């Protein structure tokens, strides 16, 4: 007896079921990727893409922090900028007053009155030097809590802040100092070549003017040179601040460009190409329908339908 | 002569009836698992008597000598082997997917990112209470994420270990049943002599169906090598031809499993260790091995983060000016926890700084230490490792599934019931029966006419 080979009925049904469910699963997968907008449902569908997506998303999160930090740095720098503009105004006003005092026609009383005004400018300068940053700490004191400058018994401004300004990382491996320390702004040399600071220099002129006499006019004349030096110091510092602000702006533009590039990469790596997916869905649906009608036709073919009766 | 014709016709009618019975049986079992299509083996009866002469015509009709069980042992073992491989791949994929889900859904990667980013934010103002609170929050979220991952992995491990134990118990039950079938096959062997030859009895055909079905079931759990004896008794070795014997004749050896200290499962028959090359138990073992590796890596990562943060804490001063104390306790993913809920415990300032210091020296050192440690990349590698394993296992499974489908489909084509063929057989044997009846009628007519002649 030979063993005959024929298609068995159960294998026909098993094969048909396998094919139809496989097509159905593919249709579901495409449908899912269209509705979720992401090409892969699980990381194991494409581990490399998933790894890239994770790192890109981490970079997105980090970029958010970087942007916030950059904004804070910018805010501090703007505070510093406007405080320093005010300082420049003060010094210019001091120069105008000192120029008046340097003319020989003024009386001692008039010079003393100018000296008083200079004293007010001095204290205004000290309070400007003690400007708070966005955190409420000393803006020109390296971020210490409390004041950058205190006035000692002899009326001199004494620096009490940190040696360096606060440094913030603003992304892309870059960091920026969010301000300048007091000595970086106010250190200068007076007309005689002695080291001093702007507040003390104005104070010294004020003291000399209040003292009156012939030396007052000389002091005012020397004071003009001193104040010019002071103005130079503050405007130079302001230029540094301005340069840092534009550096942050540049860096932020860089970050934005990177963020856009990341978004593009994310959609390319993990996003669904809707038109391709839609065409694939159409193709699969057609195949599924065809398979279904094939199955119905084939399964209705049975000899039992035609034999006997 | 006429009586001979009558007996020939009756043997034909009987044979056709048996063939119709078999056809009916085939149709009834068209969708029975493990049923192999039967057919009747018919032999012509033409034996001459001892006293007959050489030229005598001696026709005695037909006899059904046995049942043919249309099983091709090569196709059967091929279907069993590929089925075993597919079962292994399927359980590997399912186990690894559980591991992937456990690690992925715990959100460890995101939590690490949130923690390191909260430290970056703290640099904006190291003395700020709310920023410090968000660091503590980030830290405890990260610790919880590690704990969730460890718990999910542990649950997955328990589940996989349970599957191995269940599989082993199933194999033992099935081998016991197989030994019973072996005993019966051995006992009925005398009925046909050469037992597993094509022609057999209907009882033995049914026993062989059961035997093959049991072998199929065992091979779903573990890869087996089978040796069929001439009397139809099958001997089974587990883990391939060189593996220890599981069933020999009517005796069975018990498969046992023990949990190793690392959580993986070892198999043995008696004292002989078993290494499986297929079957769902092998797949579970593969998944358990991967799970152990992932779990170790996760523990190492959690420990390294805790170590880096705690070591750095000791180098700095916290918000009260005191030397920083450890922020994390525990050295594994399961035990990682925050020791404090107070933001002031974070040592951001250099050692010896005054209280409420805004000095970020130690915070920068911590950020730098974490940047060097790079826990996010390590975690990403762990995640890619497991999802890569799932992907390659899935690809392997798809390939094996194709092979297995092809093998079982060719086995089904060869051994399964085709209703159209049975329909033809039904008509064929019905006509044979009717024809035999006609022969009987003819014999009867002849006999009657002879009777009338003598009367």
C-alpha cells in the first residue's frame, strides 16, 4: 500500500487562519502607527531608533533647563547693564559738578554745596553697587547673600563679595559669568596714580570740596582726571556685560537651531510617514479583502455539496 | 462454484463495509488533533488448497488485513523538531518582552535625566529652597523608578521560574502517560508481529496517535530525541540524542529543576544535568539569564549613582554649613532610596562654607562627577541591550515559525484528512458494496436455477 499525499482539510483551514491573522496584525500595526504618530510601538521594534530617540528626548529636556538658565543669566546681565548705565549717568553728573567746582569763580560755600551733592552721588553709587540679582543676592558681589559693599567708619566702600562672579552653564558646553564683581567694575587709579575705587574717588573729591580753601579748586581739577578714569573703568565693564549678553543671544540661537534639528531628527527616526503608511494600509487592506474572499470561495468548494442526494 | 461466488461476494461486501467505516472514521476525525488518516489494507485471498492441482482456479475473495496509518515518521520528527524550536523562540520572545516592559515602563531613563537636570537648575541659585526641593523630588522619583524596575524584574523572574517549574511538571506528567502507552504498545505487539510497520490494528493505530501526540506535547516544552522500537515503543532522550534518557520502554526518569543563586533555573534528570536546545522551558531559561544580566546592570547603575552623589556630598557643606551627609541609601536598584526629604541637605557649597552660602563649587563638582559617570547613557545602553535582544529573538522566532509552519503543513497534508478524498472514497466503497450485493444476487440466481433443474 503506498502512502498517498493530498491536501488535508485541517491544514487548509489552519493555513488560511494563519494568513488572515498575519495580514490583520499588519493592518493593525500600520493603523496604530498612524494614529499614535510614532512609527514603532515598542523599543524592540527598532532598538537603534529607540536609543536615538531616548537620547534626543533627554537632550530636549536638558535644552529646556539650558534655556531657563540662559534666560536667568540674561536677566542678571540686563540688571547689571541698567545699573551700570545709571552709574555712568552718576559719574557724568559728578564730572559736570566737578567741572563747575574747578572754575576759580566759585566761593567755598558753593564748592561745599557741590561737595555735598557729590557725597549723595557717592552714596547712590554704593547703593547701585549693591544692586540685587534675580535671586535677591548681591549682583556685583559674586552672588553672595547680603551686600557687595559696606561703608567703613572713614566712609570708604569696602568690598565684601566673592572673588568671582557666578558662572552658569548655558548649554552646548558653554558657560557664562552672569555679572562682574565690584572690583572688576570699580577699580581705577586716581590722578596721582594711586589705586582706588570709583566710590572712594568721588568721596575723596567731595571731602576736598567740603574742606574749602585753595586746595579745593586743585582737588576739583585733579578730580576731573580721576572721574574720567572712573568713567573709563565703568564703561569698559559695561562693554564686557554687553558682549556677554550678545554671546548668550548667539548661544541661544545655536540651541534653538539644534532643537529644531533634533525635532526633525525625531520625526524622521521615530515619526510615522503618514502618506507611506496610508498607502501601505490601503495595500494591506486590499490584500486582506482578497484573501478573505479567496477563503470563502475555496472553503465552499466541497465534493459533499455535489455528491448524492 | 456458486457457494464460492457467494463467499467471494460476502467478503467483498464486508471489506467495502470496513472501508466505509474507516472513511466515516476519517471524516469524523477530520479536525481531531494528532489523528492520522487511516485506510484499509486489502489483500486478495487466493490460497490454493493442499490437495488442489496446479491449474485449479481457487478464488476466495478479499480480506482486510489491517489498518494503514498514513504517518511519515520523517515528517513527524521534522514537525516536532521545528515545533520545539519555535516554542523555544516564542517563550524567549515573551519572556524578554516582559523584561523589556519592566525596565522600559519603570521610567528610570527619564527619571535619571530629570534628576541631573534638576541639579543643573539648582546651579542658577544654589541657596533657593524650591530648586533644592525639586532636586530632592527628582532624586526620590529616580530612586522609586529604580525600585519599580527592580520589583517588576523580580515579578517577571518569579513568573518565568514558575513557567519553568510548570513546564517540568507537565513534561513529567506527559512522560508518565507515554510510558503507559509504551506498555500497551508492547503488550499488543504480538497481534501483528512487526509492530510499527505500515499495517496495524485499529487499536494500535489509535495508541500510536496518542504516542505521537504525547511526543509532540513534550517537544513543546523541551527538545527530545526519539527512538521508535520495532514494537512501536518509543524511547525518549531529553536535550538531544546525547541527553539523559527520559523514557525507556515503560520506565520513566523524573525531570527536576532547581533555582540557582542568581535566579536562573537548572534542569537535571537524576544527577545528570540537562541542557536544552529547544522547547518553551529552554526559552524561559534564556529569558531568565538575560533578566539576571539586566538586573545586575541596573543594580550596578543604581549603586554607582548613589556612590557618586554620596561621595560628593562628603566633600561639601550643606545649607546649614555642616559637612554634607549621604543623600542616597542602598546600593542596588531595589534598595535605592533617599535618606532625607529636606532640600537643605544638598551640599552645594565648598567645605567649610557658612550657612546659606550661594557658593556652587561642590554642586559643580557633583554635576561634573555625574557627567563623567553618565548614568543616562548607561541606562540607554541597558535599554538598547534588552530591546535589541527582543528584536533579534523576534526575528529568529519569525524564521522558525515559518519553518515550523511549513513542516507541520507538509505533515498535515500527508497525514491529515482531506474531506474531498474521503467523499470520493465514500462513493467508491458504496459502489463496491453495491457491486458485491449484485454478485450475491447473481450467485443466488445461479443457485436457484440449478435447484430448479434438479427438481
